[in-house]
C-alpha cells in the first residue's frame, strides 16, 4: 500500500491547473458569470487537448482516482464545462455493446462532441444548452444516451453563476439504453458520478479556504493582520476541518490502496 499520489498523478493535476490558469483566468470567469452562456468553448478545448476526455476509457491506464483528481482541479478553477458528464459518457459508451453509441466514442474522447450528465431523476442539468448528448445515469432506470434533439431545454437562474444549469425534459423512450437497471455497470457509473461531483465540490471548497486564509494574512485592522484575531482564527480552523475530511470522502485524497 502507498499513501501519496504518484508522480504521474501529480503531473496530471499540475497540467490541468496550468492549463486552466492560462485558459480560464479569473477575469474570464467573471465575464462568464455575468453573461448568458452555459459553456465556454475555449477553456473546454484547452482541457480536451490534454487528452482528458479518455481518462475513464478502459484502455487509458487511468481510473476513477485520476478522474477525481482532474475534477478536483476543475472545481478549484470553477471551470464551466460538463467534465463529469464527458468522462462518464466515454466510460459508458466504451463499455457498452451498442454500435450506434460507440460511433460517438472518438468524438467524445476528443471533446468535439459534448456530453453532460443527467444524474438520477434530476431535471436540472449543467451545460444543457451546449450539449450534443445527454448521459442519463439512474440506478432505478438504467443508463441511456440521448441526443440533444430529443430533449427540451429551458434555461433557469442558478445560484452558482459559474455553473449555469437548465431545466431538461427527456421522454422516457428517447435515446439508446446502454445498461439496464440491474446491470452492475449502472451502479458503477452512479457511484462514479457521486465521487466526481464530490471531488469537484472539494476543489472549490479548498480554493475558498485557501483564499480566505491568504486574505486574513494580508488584510489589516487596528494595525495588524486580521488573521491574528482569535475569533477569525477559529472560523478559519473550522473551514479547514470541514474541508480536509471531505478529501478522503471524495475519493481524491492523497491516499490509495
């Protein structure tokens, strides 16, 4: 057993972090949040150019831990693309036996075809207006791949303006069933979706914590940094204590068996 990321895993995170620093600086995030789009093609293409689309492909040599590490950094940067849906769509299509679905595989891996995730019975979906495909993962109903033409999409206000969502309605008979409810792959994809969503949230939480600590060291009040005030120290400590245990729960910790 080892309890730290490998050099290759660290390099993956560094590459994603560096790419997003260049393609998705804070100024672009602010402009996106103030705009009406739900997808940013330039930052998406930059990520896909790293080969991330194939992370969960059976022959990639990577797995869920690497995917979680990627999603953690995407959450840290509040990158707007439907990365989780894309990774899971590649895993689902590559594992399925449906020829029509497999015809999408190369375009999904390259990112030229965009897939977003419809998790369980949720009607609210990120990047729905830009998606070419919807991957529905529902433990009780199975896994389906649905073309955008078969979905009705309505933009709605979102509390997180860096991740706009839309209300999506998809007929029960639309699309191609890749795995039935009783197929073990359905459970695996549903579990993987939860892990990747948690990793994405962890990245955002860690970034906010780091920003808060940095600000407390710089901001002065009464002639000293506010980080020296006992009450604020306690608040920052509570933030760190809330975030760090989530690292293990998300699956993107620095430990693995």
